[in-house]
C-alpha cells in the first residue's frame, strides 16, 4: 500500500495483490449475497453478518470520536456518520463486485508533525478524491488505467469549537 509522505506521492487504495484479487472475484459476491439476503439465525453465514454489523458499529464509533476532537456532536451528527459509514460500505462492495478494478487516489495535503496536529484548530477532509479504473468490463486489460473522476479534490474544512 502506498502511503502519502513528504515526497508528495499519492495514496492509492486499494493496493491490489494476487491474493486480494482472487478474494475479490471469489468471496465478495457471496458476502454481498449475505448482506442482501440475511441468513437465518442458525445459518453459519450469520457469523459473517454479525462481523459486518460489528465492524460498521466500530467505524461509526471511531469516526464520531474523531469528530468529537473538533467539537461536541449531537444525535443528528451521529446519524449522519452512520449514513456515511453505510454508504462507504455500499461503495466498497460496488467497487469489489466490478469486473474492472476501481481505485481511489488521494494526494497528500498539509503534512505536518504530531505537535502541529495537536495545536491545529481545524480539520480538513478530502470529500471528492480522484477515481481510477483499471481494465475493462470483461476483467482484462488491467494495464489500461482510465480516470473516472479527476481534477482537484474537494476539501471540506471543519473548525474546532472553542
């Protein structure tokens, strides 16, 4: 996985490997089926659904925790975070079930030391990263990379409440 650093290199996710691509083609479709048609209480696939729900709950809590570092949040904000997490999962599943590879590309901005991060009064989030597509609708020609959404990313700034 390439991570942004002081060189200005982008972060591109997911970083495909032979193992991840094999999993993507074999496992994600059955995972998607479990989410669309939840299994009965005693079905072994119930464990997969429970893991999904636990992970979603953890993501909601972690994102809310980060937002609380900026200022207090209310139930409306918590609901928006929950919707954001659900949409992110839906997007990830959609990405994974395509015959071509979709990747998100984000360039680093405002890299700073930990001490500067602790003193900052605002939080900047990239809300529209670049989207790349490798391959075609038949799942071949992976060396062909096309920009689906490009240009400058949208940044949203949140100020810390004092």
